[in-house]
């Protein structure tokens, strides 16, 4: 089950469970769309994978008790600002490779 982390790992901007600006990689590293698409060039600084929009868990119990009230988002913050010079090297190493080819 996705943790739905509360903030961007790089800039620490709030990303509540209903945010359409949250992006995650396959390891659930969480960044805002500005960081993921702009600063990080769609390259996760932790694994080298790409980002996709984070799904939104329903706030209301529409069916089967599958909602935030039953499965709340984590409150644990992972603020790990990216070392941009090291990340630039990773981006260059992966230059031209689409996420599915990494």
C-alpha cells in the first residue's frame, strides 16, 4: 500500500493525499511536479528511475472500506534535498534513455 508521503523530498513542499502535484518513482520516492519534471529532469535521484503522478486515495468510503479513513497517509517526512551536482552527473549518464529503458 502506498504511504502517500506528506512532502516533496527535495523542496519539502506539502503534498497532501489529494494533491495532483505529487510524483513518485517505483520505490515511492516522492517529489512535487516542479522538482520531478524541472529540477530532476524526470530522473529519480535515489534510483535513476522515472516519475509518474501519485494516485489519489479516496477520502470517502465509497466501497469496501478502501479510503483514507481506513488507510491513512503517513505523516513521516523524508526531507533529503538533492545534491544537484551529483544529480547532474546521473542525468548525463542516463541521457536519452526513457524511464522504461533504464
